């Protein structure tokens, strides 16, 4: 590995912020509402000062069915996955850049879905 890969100038540094977690005991009516969940993610993109490239959502049937919403943003992504059998969701907000606020996006979605409890984790994904 060269020193160039280890010692980057401040202009070349990637600021990676990753906020992710688990949401438990969500309202059963909300957990399968694909349109509402997609709209929440789109609003979270704006709240967190991110730039949307494209958003997609899918609804899955069956006993363990649920909804997946993925927002590709210029800074990285937001991913929300629900499981209706468990009233459970996972939420992943990852951004690269100094101006975005993934924690604000995470908080907005949690407040909207009102889980009885949730876990939140943080990871520094910066290049140095």
C-alpha cells in the first residue's frame, strides 16, 4: 500500500456517515403501506439534505412479506425493509459528504413509524 492511499489531502477525504437500526412493534397498517413508506423515505431525503437520484419500492406477499424501499442518492442510499409477520423493520441511512445528515433522516422515519422500541447504531465510514 502506498503512502498516497493512507495520507489523503483534506480535499480528497471521504466523509462517510452511516446510521442504521431496527424498529420493533410498528403499526401493522403502516408496515405494509408501500406508498406511505416510499413517501417517508423521499421526505427523509429532503430533511437530511441529500440529493435524490432514484427511488424504488416493492411489496412482498406471503407470511413474512413486507415492503422494501430503496432511495439511491448522490451521497449513497437510504434502505427501509419491513416484515409484516414480525411488525419489524430495518433502516439503513448512509451518506458521503459533509453537508448531509443521515441521523436526521433516521430520526424522521422513526418518529413517523412510531415503533414501540428501536435500536440505532452509528458507523464512521470516512476514508481517513
